[in-house]
């Protein structure tokens, strides 16, 4: 959810543990999240993307394991200097394993909520550097609906 000019609150809950981060607009965070989850439907079983916590890098690593995804969030001291650092050098902040269908559904619903709440114009006004990631959202949706055969309401 956009929480201010150039800031968003990223929240994830797996049914037992919750995690929250305040993400800055220097990365295209929502688009990167959508692309990362979309990538889980392709041949590469590992997807990575980073959120800028100014100055901390929050690196999310998604590892597909059959129909499940291991989700890991690792923090590095400085986004500008940690880009090439191996994942293991970051501090483990949160991890969980969830079915891909649950992760994809949650990400789709969260992105839709942001669009409904702010509209595409309002999103750009608040996020400033990047437009709402409509293409990324519309790329993930059919993959999730057809591949996962998701029974939940969309």
C-alpha cells in the first residue's frame, strides 16, 4: 500500500508470521514483485528482486520447489554497494514456504487493491518515478488463473 509520497508499505503474512517493510520509490518495487512472481511460471526456478529501504537493500529470493515457493528476505547494509553481494552475505529477515498459487493470488490481489485505491494516475503521483505496472499485472494474471487453476475469487 502506498503510504506517502515515494513510500510504500510492503506487508506479508503466511498465516503464522508477519513481516513489514517501508519501501522507497528508487526501485520499481511493485513491478519487480509482479515480474518475480511471474518468473516462477517459467523455466528458471529462482527469482530475485530488491526493494530500496534507503539505504538498506531488501533482497527477496523466490525459489520454486515443485508447487511451493520458498520466500526469503535478506537485508544488506547499502543498496548501492551490495548489488553483487552473494545472497548468503545478507542478514536473514524473514522466510516462509507457501504454495505458488497462494503467493501469486496474494500478489495479484494486493496489486489490484493498490490500483483500486489510488488509480493509475494517483499511483504515479505518489510513487513518482514509475507508472502503475499494468503490463506486469496483466502478464501474471492469466498464468496464475490457467496454470494454477486458482479456485479463489478474482
